[in-house]
């Protein structure tokens, strides 16, 4: 009996390598996960090639050929803020909290150049090799990108602009200097400290044209004291001189400069672009 048991054990041990040598099943091939489209523009205004990322939401019942308003966003690269803002647009249009918008993200090349106006402040000039390119960036949006978007996609004439930090500075600058370029503006924790706050200090001189344009602004600030104070000051100036412009000023003291974009953008999109109530049966 002992010999039989021993022989069985030896057989099992000798068979183990043969069993382990059998080939494993190969995993199925992965395919790319696609959420939108991307294309490039050879920009004369900026003297370089710019990549553009586009997301069109597909809520239930929306005609795929229906023209949509457009939400433009700097910091719109895949590795920047495009994906989480596209997620907000997808969720909010899907649950009926927001009207559908075509999201157009502009990927950065030299962000601190594009988002800032001129400055003679020494500390400002240290942040990047080149600064002060906001006017050229606005030319790019107006004269090159917007015509391309109209040519490629069915759109309405309604346009909005969203940005945070230095991009929020660009949003406020555009509202003050060319308010008719967009219908709605979303500035999140804007860097109004730039150029010793010159944009904010001179805002009063530009508010008559802002008021007559009918443009709307959603403004939000984090708990960072300097940014919160300057945003609150801008809100006060707007409320006094052009109350219809400021749709809402939303302080979010529990958020930091690093965390404000997503929760503030959620509130902004709901506030500025609410979906109409469903039709009664």
C-alpha cells in the first residue's frame, strides 16, 4: 500500500510541470476610448499650430444635427481641464440640469503668455519667458478658431467662455475689453493681482460698454485671501455699475485655488445655462 501511495505522489509531481506549461488564454485586444474629436489650426495670430479638442454631448432626445451654442475653454488640453469639464457637460445635459453646449477646448502651448496682458511689474515678468499675449490670443479666438468651429459643426450664435486662475484673468479682461465677443463669461478664482491689479482698478471706465452689451458673468472665488478679496471687489464694482452683468458671485471659502475649478464650474453651468422645464403632457 505504501508503494502505491508513493507512486501516486511521484506521478502527481512529475505531471505538474506539464500542466503549468499549457499556454494561457490571451486577453482581448483593447481599443481606444474616444469621447470627442481633435484637430489643429495653423494660427497666424499666434504664429504656431494649436490643438483643439471638441466634445458634443448626446443627451436622450437631442437631434445629432441640431445646432448647439458653444462653450470655449482655455486650458482645454486632454492633460489639462478638458476631460473634467466635458464630464460636467455630459452629466448636466444628461440629467436635465443644463442646456446642451458644444465644448471647445484650446490646448496650451505658452499659457502664461496667452492668458496675460502687458505688465511692467518685475515679479510678473519673471513667471515666463514671454508674457502679455492676451490680445493676440483673443484675435486667434475671434478670427481663426470661431470661424473654424462654425465651419466644422452646427452651432448657434450663442457663445460662452470659461477659465480659472490666469485663464480667469483672461475671461475678465475679455469681458471688459470686448464684451460682445461672448454672451456669457465664467471666471473662477481669476488672477486679478496681475500688473498690480490694473485690470480691476480700471474696470469702472469700461462698464458702460459691458452693460450695453448684455453680457453675463458668473464669478467664483476660493478661500485664498488675496484672490477672494479681489473677486469680491470686482463683484461690488459690477453690482454698482452694471448689476445685470453679474449673474452670480459665488465665494467658495472651503475650496483652494487648486480645487475650485470643478465645483465652481458645476454651479456656473447650472446657473447660466439651465435646461427649460419639460413640456407638460
